[in-house]
C-alpha cells in the first residue's frame, strides 16, 4: 500500500487485507510504503503489525517501487490506502496468478463487470477520461484492459522485474499496462467495486487534467509509431501527391498548381521524412536502454537496412539532386545569368534542393542510428 497521509483510512485497509488473507488461507505480509506522511500513518501501520517501508523520494511510482522491492512474497497485490479499493477482494486476484497469469488487473467499470458506487468517481473520470484513455491504450498497444487507471492489481514479482518500470509518478501504473501489453504478457481482468474515498483530512492526490495529460504524454513517448512514424508518413504522402500535381502544372477547379505548390510539397516531404527518422531514432534508443521491450519489426528493419545501404541510398539521392541543380544552373548560364522563367526553372531547382537535403539527412541519420544501436557491455 503506497501511503501519503492516509491516517483516516489506513487502519481499515490493513485490517481488511489481513482478514481477506487469513480467510482464504493465503500466507501474506502487508507492506506499507510511506512516502513522507506527517499525520501519524507510520504509527498506525506499525501498531497493526504491517511492515513499514520508508520511501523518501516523493511520487506514487517511487512509493510503489520501494514497497514492491521490499516485499518478500512471490505475488504482489498493490492498492491505494484510501479505502476506495476493498482489500477483502484480494483472493480473486490471487487465483488467476496461481493459474499462470502474469498480471491480474482490476476493473471498476461496468464494461468488464465492475461497479462504481455513487460518489466514488468524478463524472468526468467515469464517463469520459477513463474510458477514452483505456480505449486509446487498447488501440495503440493492443491492450486487453478496460480500466487502465485502476490501481488495484496483482502480479508475479519476477514478471515485475522483467518490465523494468521507470515512471516515478502517477504514470507508474499506466507504464505497467503498456509494457505488459507490448511483451504479450498473460493478463487477466477481474471486476471489482470502487468505493468512495474514505479520507477526510485532505482531497484525493489525483489531478484530472494534469494526470490526464501525463497519461497521454506517456502513451506517445512509448509509441514512436504514433508520435513520429504515422504523422511523418502522412506528410510524405501528401508531399508526393503535391509533386504529382505540381510538376506537370495541373489545373484543378480552375486553380493552377505551380512552383509554389511544389515548394510546399517539398516542405511536407522534408518534415515528414525527418519525422520518420525520429521514429527510428527513438525506437532504437528506447530498446537499447530498455525503456521499451524489443520489437521484431525493428529487427526485420535492420535486417534489411544497415549503414552501408543507407549511405548508398544517400549517395543516389545526392547525385540525383546535384544533377538537377547543375541542370538548373546551366539554364541560368544559357541566358547569361540573367532573369529566368521561374515557373520552368523551379521545376528543376526545388526537386534538386529537396533530393540533396534528403541525401544529406539519410547519410547523417544512417551513422546516427548505427551509433544508437551499439550495445553497451
């Protein structure tokens, strides 16, 4: 139980957890990971025989990591000490773990059989924030979870160490779901009942918009595909369409697409290509630093593309770009370096500049991603 000034409810939570474990014949210890309480929560934990772990580094994730590392059991059940989670439901989490599941996630929402008692969850959280963010997690990471924010869950301790979680704040629980989904863990979901927060001395620690944004930010940081690759591919595709229309000077509904369209299309291609490169950089770094689990798609990518092939592609693009620039320069020479028909000349110059820039980007990026991919000893 992570604890920060939970004197109003900690006693009841510990008593419920002990009663549930004893009733189900579960050999358990109760660990209270205190994060700097100033209301006497520590004394309550000690009086009731719980193991008190002092975690000086503030943050929900820090408190949980400290408590989990100190735990001596094979299985860990985590839950907030504000009496919103009923620890009498502990046995239903243990049974799936004994059956071979890596992670057993509670679900408070009716979509998976859960129940939210009146006043237990703000309207915006229940009907918009939580369902929406859980759906995004299911979409982006192929998660099977319907309630990504539920803080009551149980897991095998060895499995927890495999996840190598890094988030020290409220994102800790969400990071667990993301990484579990990415590695294809065996996840079970059990319905639970959410009760109103029993604390009177202070308001809940959760902040709606701040923590909502932090969740979205984590989703994006854990998915270079949606953060960089997909937007980049869309920009490149848009730029190529612009080229296909502007190079022959197409007229659409009376609008002539000329050199200006070509320039904007080049901008889209350059920005999109850079975004795609960022997706490769980010994924490579995240995997090498174990921020994200290995991805077979990246292995296949590097099985096809290596530094030498990247440099070959770079040289090809540079030669084509420089050839167009020389062609455009020669046309300028033919008119005595005087005024040019820009509509005509820019059809050489803009593609030449674009291909030259793409070639240089490819060369630099090939070396950079090769360095990122070097494994540390």
